């Protein structure tokens, strides 16, 4: 997760980095959030955007959605609703409408942390769950170790690529050796 304290920095970050989703406040200093959103969309940036703001009139919501927002939530809000809306945006951006992820015999519910393989429950750690969720959202695509590191470790936590190898090895034992493939020099692919 990255945080920008003003619209100029947020605009730059959104233009130069790939994000699974963005929470955008409209009341940003230096450049208003609506201008940031318009610039991203004009430059072809397609990441899902949840506008989170105190501006909640219907005309402001319409303006935000017409500018390219994928969802709009007025303050006050509950944290659980923000998380649920972000999960839904990320699922839809990945072409998945159901909140439960499925790949072959694997069924994963990220909201509850439950995993079954061929109908049998499988216990996983929090980090194994994060790795598998990220891979399942990108099933069939190559995911680099750097991408996995960025998405499973919060903030500036110390990161080592060998921990990814450990989680992948554990997951292979739990879900099946051939389901997560190593693509030499590139990363991993589920499927």
C-alpha cells in the first residue's frame, strides 16, 4: 500500500506504478482528486478507483463516476464496507464476479480465509493465503517474485525473495505439486 499526501504526488504515482486498486479522496491539496482521476483516465490508466469523500450529493457522485471512478463512497463510512468494496473492484477488474475464487479443485474464500482442495479443508497461514489469493486472481499469468513481495508484505517490511520460495513450496505440498509452476527467470504461474 502506498499513500500520497497530495494530488500532485498521487497523480504521479498512479501514472507510473501499477496498482490493484486506488482509494481516492476528492479533497486533496495541490490537485483535486477529480482532476487526478481525469488525468489517469486520459493517460489510459485502468486501475479500479474507489472515490472516498465527504462530498456526497448526487451531482458530485455522478461527476465522479463520469470522470472514471468505479465506485463512490461518502463519509462517514465503515472500514468493513471500504474493504468489501475494494475486494469487489479487484475481483471485477480481474474478470471474476464471485467473491469465492475457484481453480480446478481449489476453492478459496479470501474473506473467511477458508481453503478446500477436492472438497477437503486445508489449513494455510496468513502469508500462504495472501500468496495463493494473489496467484488465483492472476491464474494463467506469470507473477514475478517482486510482484508477490510487493503484494503480500505491508509497507516497508523487510523482504527476502527466499521467503516467497518457502511459501510456494508449502502451498505446493498443500494443494498439489503441479498446480503452481515455476517459469524460470520470470516467476510463478497458477494453472
